[in-house]
C-alpha cells in the first residue's frame, strides 16, 4: 500500500500501483524506446516525403502552370523577394563615401610643377643645343607627356611670355587642386582647366598652361569601400520587411502562365508547394519531429511512469499520432475548406478517454506545432487546432453517455465558429460568402470530430481491449449474456454481485477512483461461480450442502477454481483485460480459511497440512478499483454472516474486514492510502446500513372467522419471516469462512 501523491480521477486505461521512473524495468524501457524510435522515423517520413495527392503542386520558377491555381485561404506573409528588392534599392541609393580632400597631394603636385618649370627654364637657356635636341631632351626628361607641338611652342616662347605661362600654370594648378577631385571626376576636372586660365593671356600661352596643368592634375580624394558598405547596410536594415497578402479564392497562376519566384513564394506561404525528396528537407523535418518526440518522451518519463508498464497504451498512442499526422499532411495544405474539416479535436478526445487527460493535452500542444509547421505558421489554423480540442476534451470528461458526445460536438462547433469569425473580422476583408463557407465548415467539423471519436473509441476498445466508458456501459447492462447466465444459474451470487457493485461504486467515488470501472468490474468478479453454482453457499437452498460429502482439499480446490472458470468465461465473452483482472485480484492470495481449518481439524498432524493448497492463485490487487472490490466482497460476506443488530456493530464488522485484508498484506501492491481506507469504510457502511438495517417483527396475521374464503389467511402465512435467514449456511460458525463461498 502506497501514498498516492496525486489524488483524483485515475485514467480509465490503467491504474497500476504507483512507480517511480527509475523503478521502470529495462525490458519495459526498451519496448517503449523502440516503439518511440519507430514512431519518430515514420513521422519524419510522413511529413518529409512528397505526397502523390493532397492538393500539392510541384512547380519551380520558369515552369509553365498546367492548371489554374487558386488560393484556398487568405494569407499574409513576409515576402523575402520583395523585401530583398526593396533593400537593394535603398542600398543603391546610398552615394559612394570618399575621404576628405588631401591638401598634401596638392602641395606635392605644386612642388613637382616647380621642378618641371625649373627644368624647362634650364633647357630653354641652353645656348649650345639646337631646338630639336632641346625638344628631345625635354620630352625625355621632363616627365610630362606633352604633344610635340606644345614642347616646341614652350621652347620658342619669348622670355616674358614664358614667365607669364610659368606663373599662370602655378596659379591654375593650385586653384584646381583645391577642389575635390575623385577618380571618376578627374576627366571632368581636366575639362574645366581651360576655363580657369586668365582671359588676358594669348591663346598659345593659355593652351600651354592648360595642357601642363591637365597633365599634373591628379585625384586628391579617394573612395572608402568599407564606409560605403556600412552606410548601405544601414540603409538595408532600415527597410521594414515587405508583407504580401493573397486573398482567399484569388487566382495565383493561370494555366499557361510562366511561374516566377514571387509565385513560388506565394504558393509556399499557402503551403501548396511540395518539393521533391532532398536531404535538406529531410534534415529540417527530422530535426523538428525529433524535437517534438523528445519533449513527449521526457514527459512520459517524468509524469507517466505507469505508461511504460502498459503493453497496449504505447501502441495505441503511437498509432493515433501517426494516423493524425497523416491526416494533417493530406488535409491541411489542401484547397478549399478541407483544413477546417480536419478533426483536430478527435485526437484529444480519444487520448483523454482512452488514456488520460494530461497526456492528451500534451500531445495536443505538440500537434498544434505540427499544424504550424505544415501551414508555415498560420496563426488562424493553429488557434483553430488548439481551442476546440481543449474545450471538447474538458467538456466530454468521462464520455460515459452518448448525450455527452452530442453536447461536446456542439461545444466544438461553437468554438470553431468563434475562432474563424474572430479571425475573419480582425482581418477586415471578409465577405458574407467566405464567412458562411467557413461557418459551415466549422459546424461540419464538430460532426466529423464526434464521428471519428466514437468510431475510434469503439475500435480501440475492440482492438486493444480497453474498457472505454461506452464499453463499460454496455457491459453493465443486465441483458449481457454473461450476466444473464450468472442470474439464471447462480441467482444468489448475482444478488451478492449487485450489492458489491454498489459498494465498490460508492467507495470509488469517495476516493477519486473510477466508479464506473469499479462497478462493472464488480459485476463480473464472481462469474466463475456460474460453472458450479451449488458449491457456493449463497446459491444453496433447503440446507443442501454438497461439501459435506467432500474432503476439505477437494472442496477448497472447487472453491478456488471459480477464479480460473471466471477468467475462461470472461475471455470467451471477450471482456477487456482490465475487467478480467477483477476476477483473480478480488481474492488476491487469500486463504480458503474454512476448509483450511477443517483440514487442520481432521489431520492427525496439523503441520502436514499444506497451506498453499488452500490459497487463491492471486495476484494481489494491482489497482484501486480491484482493491475496493476485494474489500467490498469481504465486508459484504462478513456482514451477511454476522447479521449486525446496530449501526455500531455494522461499522465494527466493516472495519474488522478491511483491517484483516490489510494485515494479511493483500493491499501491499495497490495505491490505496490510509485516508482512502477510511473513506472506503464510510462508503461501505452507508450502503450496507440500508440493506441490513434492523426490522421490527410482524405480528401473526389474525383472520376473522367467516371472512372471505381463507385467501387472505393463506397469503399472510405465505409471507416469510423477517427474522429468518434467506439462505442456509450449514456449519459456518467461523465468520471468516463467509468469504470462501
């Protein structure tokens, strides 16, 4: 017996005794990890592999559209192409950045000019060389690429004219070098030089000045590539992302149009594109699915250790996840209303009903991320896939009535309608037609969701043997063949079963266990007695007890065999395993004490009596529901045997019965707490006090002579005495033996 750290309703699927994650055996770990790995791999293939159908298109820029492609929904997205174009346009508008003008270069050029002028003056004053020699010498040494006619004119100018040319050349060069001269503006500055020469100079003198200055003019400011790129990058960053909007039913491509990159971008935003197989797609999808799988695995390890011990629950979870991944992949990127018809809430309802609500909510959150992955982050569909499943699962709760499913379908419809209406109104460009179509799809989604949920619950209960609420309700009907057989062959056991079922249900409600599971399990806990009904005291009449002709060992084996007979009958009628568990666990490893003590009394040496031959095969109760049924069975039998005369005596008998089971160690493997046992005792007393309350004796009927024909007297004599026992229990002085039958 353990302390339950999380009281409340236990999942219908399983109520194994509480374990810690580190206590999970390695075979169970390996089994779940292998199945988890297989699920992740298949999930990657479902999301990454191209689908041959489902509304996808396989186009690339430059292709010709084979058919008209219409937007299935309105979508607003950031256009990377338009954004990049806008940013490059802003960057190109930024002028080149140049360093400030360098006066040093101007001074260098003036110094160079002075040296050249001095050299020309020296050549002009040479009286020994002829003109041709001077011209050749000047052309080779001066360092200026001057035309021959300019060189000749320079050498033949009169002295005063040369002096004017030398002075003006210095002035014009200084004035020109004070301007900002770039490499790309050098030609323009050279063209401006003649306009800078004094107007009172002769044409031949002005030409010499212009040509010499143009030859010496060089850039004095230079391009700074680093600063230019910085400013252009700043201009790019200041451009806000450009959004593009595709309206619902807008024609993106017409048949025969050449596909452009902008068209491809719009198709991708709508989730209509399907690329061929590529390692890039596989890696991105694989990383996404692996991340979600690790989150789910960690949750199961930390919060659901019982899940690892169950053989069918991991398979069920894996199957549901893969099926809904496939449905999402086929329907979400499709055209029209199909994304709004996808039964997102069905997965949550199935998991909450078949496993538990906590796990259902975690899986729902992960599946919403899958919807975002498939729709490139559509907030509308992600909200649509989140709100209705949450509200539907919380509204349905146990799902033990068909009416609950009808109400849940209505809630799903209303939530879906609210989500689509809100997003349409916020978008601001809705039409009555589009709103009506989405509203119709939302309402139809509720019907599809409930249909899928009901079909899934039925199939899961059949394939995995899960006692779903609807299946439990079906099994609780008195017309079930096995209960009918128990009623006809063992009516006393049937009556006992009804009382135990009422006790178990009331106790389960009191401690937060599953009352429906406890009640139905109690209905079938003694079905094995229908095979040999008259060997059990509640089915015996007129004091006939077949055990008086049998030895204790044979009698004990007959009594104990009703466990095996019950299991065989339960499997024959295809009862869920969790219901079958009630049959052996309600007796646990207890002792058929009456026949054991009888064997001890008959044996010459009591030490030779093998106690194991008088014990039930077990196992001990593994869940709260089976433990409650064990306690209810024992308490009802002991109360029926001892017939309490007061409420205090009834409470004492129930307490003794529960304490005896606890001290015998029968509750060591179930998650019942001491507080739970107190609540169970109170619940048992509440039920039994209404069945075994004291009755006053009726006086004998007095018949007036001559009144009528004696019919009233005969009817009065036919009323059984309220003091007499209903069944005869020969040789049952020991109250502990009541549980043996």
